[in-house]
C-alpha cells in the first residue's frame, strides 16, 4: 500500500459497529504513534485508551454530548506531559500529540478501522473521569473503531489555493 492510500481512506467517522478492536491491531496503531517525531525528541504524548462502554458514555457527555462516541470501540484520550515551547513560539505538546494522532489515524485506516478527531470537549471533565493529573495537558480525543457508515467525498481546496513557491502569492 502506498502512503496516499490510507490518507485517502481516512475520514471523520461518526458511526461505529458494535465490534471490539483486536489487540494486535491496537498494538500496531500505537506502535505507529510511538514512532512519530516529536520536538526535542521529548516523546511527550501519553494515551489513555478507553474501551469500557460506561466510561465511553461519560466521555461522550464530556465531549458536548457527542453520543456517537460511546459507540466507538475505543476512545483515545491524547495528552502531553510538557509545557515547553519551541524557539518559534509554538507549544510543543499540541503539535507533538497531533502528529502522533495522525499516525494513529493513518495506521487505523490502513488496518480497516475508522477514526474521528474530537476537539469539542471539556478537558477538566475528561481529567476527572480518567484521573489525569493536573500537570498533564488533555489535548485531544479520538474515536476509534470499525465504521458503520461510508465516507463522503471530502471537500478539499485545489492545490493552487493552498500552495505557492518561493514567496507568498495568495
């Protein structure tokens, strides 16, 4: 499979089959995350994988009542253990976690699984549900499971709208 194949297969799935994810697939997915690059090689990402249905329901409620989340086989709670900032002024944690999560999403797509990034949630509620310490940033949630829907053709801008060479030409 080429890299573009799982990139094209990946979409924001909001309907999941009632089917657990095989441990072998979870291992491959988190190996992909482990191999992601990180600023200063901090490898600051930490993941809590929630498969318990009752806890998934509580997390769905903490995510603005996005109740489709409770039907995913797993909800990944992606955290960072650093508050360091890069020389360019950007916080390391959210960027490192985003890179690792996209590795997860692409590996999942390659394995026939679906994901959905979730940025609409209350970090303090998630922290309380899972016992995440105060010094750990809750960055993002991600649903993971077998899709029960079909992807729609994504609307993407043409390259000429997002790409220029040598200088800003937009």
